[in-house]
C-alpha cells in the first residue's frame, strides 16, 4: 500500500473519529428526549372523583425533559480536540502530541531480515519538519538551534537501513524529542537501542514503542510537581523528563508467547556501568504515566517477562568500537 493511500486512510479515519467523538459527546452531554408516543401508547389515568385527567399528549409533553442549552452546539465551529496526528510511514507509525510538539508514541518493527539489509545511508538523510502536522503545532528545525539538546530519534535510523525511504522517515521531527546529548542520547540511550536490535538474535520479530514522559518529582517543600524546560523561540517544544520503551519479543508463531519488557530512563547523563535492568518497570507504570495502553489485547497466558528470558544488559564496548568507523556527525546518532 502506498504512502498516499495510507495518508488518505489516516485522514479519513481522523475525520471519522472526530465525527464519532462529536456524536458521542452530543449523546453524553444532552439527555435525549423520549420519543413522542401515540395516545394509545399511554394508559389512561384512572377516573377519580376530582378533576378530569389530562389528555395523553399533554401528559407526554409535561413529562419530557426540557434542556434550555445546547453545549454540543460548539461542534458547528469545529472539534476542539485533542487531535492525535497519526503518521503511518515505511519504517514507523507514530502519534503526535500537538501540545508538547513531541510524539506521544512511535512504534517500529525489526526482524533479523530487516536489520541485515543495508540499502539506506544516513548521509543522504536530513532532519526535516513534518509538514503533515499543522504549521502552528509542528516542531521546527530552528527550535533546536543552540538549544543545548540533541534531536533525539525515537525510532533510530540504524533500525531502518532496509531502504533509503525508511531511513528518511526517521529524520522527520515528529520522530524526535529533545534529548541530553553527552551521557544519554550519544551514549547510554544508544547502547539501549543496540540492545533492542540484539534481541532479534533471540526473537524473529521484535516490536518497540518509544516515547517521552513528563514525570513529577518531590521538591523541598514535600510537594510533587511536574516541571520541564521548553525550547524554541518562541518556546514550543517540551523537554521530556524521561523516556520509555515498551518491547515485545514475539516467538514468530500465531498465538505464541510474547516477551514483554518496559523501561523508563531519565533524560540525563547515565553512567555506562549502570545495569539496564535497573530501569525495568512494570508495564502498568508506563501506562499510568503516559495515559496509554500497550497490551490490553495480549492475554496474560501468552505474556512473558523479557528480562527473565534474556539478559537485559547493554554492551558498551561493542557499540563504541562500531562508532569509531563512522564519521563524526555531531548530534546525529545511529
């Protein structure tokens, strides 16, 4: 299926979703009036010695709920949102958060076969604004200029070498978040990405969902607050406090077992000697922090814990040796 067809499907789905949301909120906010029954559908009131009973139609009108306002009438001007800009691309699928100018999540799929192909070359790829997102909401190249942060891939370019188009897709800013460079994006986070690729030696199919988090921290007065920097001029892009990865190692059989691992890392320098398993968290913790659900359709009987099946550890030396063969690219990483 072509990217144009996927874009049309995505746009149609978005429009249908907005219409469905409008209908849903309309039915939720405005109690629907009972249909006007015929006179024969309402039993006659028993005769009394007092005043004669009201006619059936009069009783029906009196019983109907009268709503003097129409809150859902706002939809005549448009649906406020929030709108999740879904981006189906060759090497990834993502959902964009217009408020933070960062993706909410980016999903990828890697296999031994996809990683064995070396068609795409990152020297032919360039960071680019995602023009599928409305201009007033999208991240811009100038927002990162002299910000002190790397344009951090959520789906790494090294996972998309199987075609030049696939690699180019990873350089859209809708696949980026501001990441600390030294000690994180160019170091521990890169080693973590390498760990994910090495999982394909154990599992024939690996799916990874990556995204930012904005977590609270306890301050000196004992209260918990969410605080994060915003970069750009004017300030546009939120700097995440943490990043998550949810990993699915599939055994390759229909209805087979799936090894699931969830990790949360701070957007800060991390010592390369830190065990990766120290960052493992329950999947539910990521879901509560992100407001997302990742495996609600995966039965518990098929679910296995990733770090009980494989050694969850980074290989720093192997990665550094591979990096020596590459030219210096500043904030770009594999």
